[in-house]
């Protein structure tokens, strides 16, 4: 079991024990990147409702109150009132106050653009979901890599401790040999310097691991004050798991699925602009009641209100739009072709990703075996050199050389182990099997 080497002890709130799959699940639940794309899904849900609303009845009401402060004046021929021919008499028509209350209803019976919008709702929703899955996949890849890096770092730290113990014993033995006159002070100093370097490198590695835990917490959306314990172990069986013969399909890749949905949405655009050439049909109706008064007494009972209502059918036939629809249609067709080209390009990219990641994975597994054997050999060389030195048959220089070679072999071993873990993750991502 691996755990951080230092924690926020005074601010610690919670202990989280997570396997790698649990860490991925935690990230999908708490990562702010995932939360952002989930909001995009909710936005699309409301956009779909907006599209649906266009096909439903549209009802509105209105109330209008007018105060004719100055009534309009009209000139009436004077002869209507017994005046001389050719004369005019100014007359005011109307009342000071008028009020109108009513409601209107409009219902689309056929509109090509609304019709296609209704058809495209599911595809648009799936596009948002698939985009969220693509974001989750990217986070899963990063979680796997950081998780493996921390596991390897913990194993590397254990070896550092073993090396420190070796050199602590070697320092003790060298001092005893020096006391007996079979070694020089220089030999003691060299071992002491090497031991100090080992301890310093160990502290640096502890800091790197602690920072790695902070990075993993931030990646999965965990409070930095929580204590995180990694429950998985990075075994050779996991690294060497036989994946190289795994079959793959383009449709397993979420980015390919996203392109397929994008092409479908572009196809809907072509259909939408094609249907723009068809007439739109809708029905409408309204009902109004109005009253006119010389005094503001609309709220008194007994006053007369006059009703008016209509119902009708509206047909709008497009005749000429300056070739706008044709331009939109060609743009949409080009978008479809671009989607098809993108899909073909992605197929080539997927083939390349799978082939190259398979090669890297195969070579990385072989490198792990080779570096492990090399590290074991370096350990034996160091132990044998140390025995010779203790028996007075070897020199301090040989000890330092053997120790340097051991540390190099250990570093190469863990570098190969991490490369293999990363190559495995990259291969799983290439075949669309990372979760």
C-alpha cells in the first residue's frame, strides 16, 4: 500500500483510499473539468426545449390603455351643417379614453427548419454527451499515468532506503577498518559523502512524491487537505498483460464517435436548408375586447365593451431570396464533406497510434526485463565488491564505482518501468479501451 510521505496533519479532514479505477471514478464525479462539460449537457437540454417550444402553440396577451389628451381635429365641409359651400368646420372625433384587452394564438403547422430541428435534437444531445465522455477519457489517461508514477516513486524510495542502509553499514565498517589501520581517512570521507548524497536524493524524491500526490488530488477534484492512500500495486503482471493482439475498431474511439455525430448534425443542416424552399404554414387566432370612454370609468360595472375575434390560415411561400438559401446549402454540403475527410484522417491517425503505441509497449516490456536483470546484476556486483573490501582485497574506489553503477541501474529500471506503464496506457487509449 502506497501513501504520501507527509500530509496536512493539522488540517486533515478525510482519508481517501483509492484504487486506480476508484480514482478515475472519483475524478469523473468531482473534477471541475468534467463538471464544466456536464453543464454543456444541461445547456443542450435547454436548447432542445427551446427547439421543441417552436413547434408548440404560442399564446400572448396584451392590454392597451390610451389617454387622448388632445383629440384629433378633422375639417368637415360647412355645407353639411348649413354653411356656405367651400367652407370647412373643424370637428373633433373620438373619446378621451380607450382600452383594449385581448389574446393571440399562433400555431405552426409546417416549417421545414423547425421540423429538422426537432429531428436533430437527439443527435445534438448525444454530441454533448460524447464530448463529455471524451473529456472524461482524457482525465482517465492522466490519472492512470500519475497514479503509476506515484506507485513507481514509492518503490524507488524503498530502494533508496535499502541503499542508505547498505552505506550506513559500509560507513560503520570503513570506520572500524580505519581504526585498525587498514583504511585511510579519505576512504571514510568518500563513503560519508556518498551516504549524504543518498540521503539528500531520498529527500528530493520524497518531495517529488508529495507534490505528485497534490497534483493527483487536484486532477481528480479532491481537497488538498484530504489524505490520499493508493491501494493498487504496480506488478509485473499488470505491466506485461498481453494486450498486443487486442483487436480494435475505429468506432471504439470516442473522438471518432464524436466525428460521426458531428457529420450527422451537418447532414441535418443540409436537410434544413433544402426544406427552406418549401412554404411555411401556420394558423392564428385572436380575441380582443375594447371600450371607449370620455371619463375614466373602465372599472365600473355596466359599461359597454365591444368584442372582436378572428381566425385564419397563414401561408408563406418563398419566391426569391437572392440565392441566400443556395449559398447556405453549399456551405452545409462542404461541412459534410469536411466531416468525412476528418473521419478518414482520424482513421489514419488511429492506425498510426495503435501501431506506434503497440511497438512502444512491446519494447518497453522488453526493456523492463533487461533493466531488472541489469539491476540484479549490479546489486550482486556491489555486494561482492563490498565483501572484497571488507576482507581487505578491494579498494574504496571500487566500492564507489559499484555503487554508482547500482544507482544507475536502479534509475534505468524504474525509468523503464514507468515507460512501460505509460506505453500501456497509451496503447489502451489508442484502441479506445481506457476507462
